[in-house]
């Protein structure tokens, strides 16, 4: 048991007893004995309280250690969750960027295709005109066609046109096959 402080009251009482000497005053002896007993009881109570305080302090330290362990465990769990959330946020951000880039490319592609279609629509009449102009250079000109038609009309035996017959002539009733077969029958014309 640790040394305890002796209260001032007890010291004063002890000094009075010593100062008075060794008298046989019963009352004073009784009073000193009672004070000593009270002092001893108080010392026992203080010791008991100190013991209880030490136990409570130990319990508090143990509870604090357990609480710190739990807090540390919770902090680690929280850090793991924060890390997972950070990873998910990063994945979500990467996906958002990818979708944004894809939409940007799609909008550019749509604009390019739209412009290309418009350009083709504008060039189509020009290409058609160029084709027609090119085709006119390689086809016979109107003069050649006119010369051919005049030669065909003036000829006695036209190659492209049916032969000319006067309006009320009996040869009008002949078909082209009969007309072609008639010269073979002796060369006479009806």
C-alpha cells in the first residue's frame, strides 16, 4: 500500500497529546483512539477507492485500446471502400470520355457524309452534262445525219426507209414482206 498523507487534523491532535504530557485523562485518550480509528477507516476507504480507481483506469485503457482497434479496422474498411469508389469513378470517367469521343466522331462522320452527299448531288448534273457533251463529239453530227437522210430519200432503193409509193397506188396494200418478194417474181412492178 502506498504511503498516504496524514491529515493536518490528526497531526494537530497528536501535537496536543504530546504537549499535554502523559496525563491520565481518559477522555483525551478516548478521543485520540477514536480519531485514530477514524483515520484508519478513512485510510482503508481511500485505499479501496484507489484500488477501484486503478481497476476502472485499467478497464478504461482496455476499452480505449479495443475502441482504437475497431476505429482502425473501420478506417481500413473505409479506405478500401474509398479506393473501390475511386476505381469505379475512374472507370465511369473513362467510359464517359469514350462515349464522348464516339459521339464526336459520329457527328464529324455525319457532317462529312452529309457534305459528301451534297457535293455529289451538286456534281451529278455537271457529270451528266459532261457525259452528254462527250457523247455528242463521238456521234455523227447533224450534217452527216442530214446527208444520210437526203441520200436515203433520193435513192431508188432506200436501205433504211420503206420505198415511196404514191397515195392511191395498189402497192400501198402490200406489206413489207410482199414488197420484198415482188421483185423476185420476174422483176415487174405492179
